[in-house]
């Protein structure tokens, strides 16, 4: 899922200074799961913003509303009914949701309240780790379901670097397991270590973010 975290409240207060009426809009899916943008977080942030702005000498009316997903147009439409008199929207969605709301309501300033961090999995309560870089050229079938692009600090495709620490830890961040050590152990358990000897093909980066905006088109769904 997409994960993120609140921007610092002080930063949000500065962003909203001078506004008279602000809508804090939540998203009840990904960012709700990581406790950054669901209904509970919206209702928690609103009074903090109100108090922060008041301390700066700004009285502001803050209204709140949470929709199912800010990245799908039919749900985004629901915000229209709560936009009356609003002169700014603080979106607690991921960057995709913020852009969707900004595209639909172009006459109202839309500000992000969340820093979008990664595509991640919840390891345990309160801990999410990135597992996918959304690079557009997936190699998981060759690496036994472990992503070396997202989970290796150097995104190496042909085995570990020479700096792997004792115990299989990354030299860049000793708290992280070397993903190539994990790949090797998984390959060994399957009796397929020899497959790791083959030099991997050069990765196609044209579909990564370096190639600009990414698109996925399914003609069979366009009828």
C-alpha cells in the first residue's frame, strides 16, 4: 500500500495562514491504514491547526470530511458538497489523491498535509517497510519474490556489494538486512542457487520515474 506521514504541524500552520475557512479532507484507504490520513487523523489534526493558527493571530473555520478514496473521481465528487465558502483544502491523501482533488477543483488551492513515503507493507503494528519501487520493470520472478530495487540501498541486480556486514546486514544502514543475502537464502532453500550465477539482463529504466510521468494502458478496459 501507499504510506505517508503528516507534515509537521508548524509547517501546515504556516501554509494555511491568512485563510478564513479550510477543509481538512481525509482519505479512508491507504493513508488511513498507516494512521496518517483517515477520519481519526483528520479529526485529530483539525483542532491542532485551529489552535496553532490562533496562536499566530489567525481565527479560522476548519471543516472536516473524509471520503473513501481521493484517487477515484466518483469519490472525489463527494467533496463538492462541503466546499461552500472554503478558500483552501488540506488533503491528507497521498500525492496521487492530492493531485486528483486539485485537478477536479481547480479554483480552490489544494495543499498536501502528508508526505508520501513509499509503497510498503506493514511488518508489525506501527512499522511499515518499502517493498516496491514501482519501477515498471519487475524482476521479482528472478529474485525469488524479493525486490532488490526497493530493498537494496544501491539497487543492485547481480548480487550483493562487497560491503555486506557480518550477519547479513547492509553496509549503508546496519539496521537493514542485505536483500541479496535474503535472496540467496531463499534460493538455497529451493535448491536454485545456480540461477543466481547467471548475469541478469540490463534493467529497462524507461518505465521508471526517470522517464517522466508513467502510464498504464489496458485497451481491453477502455470500451
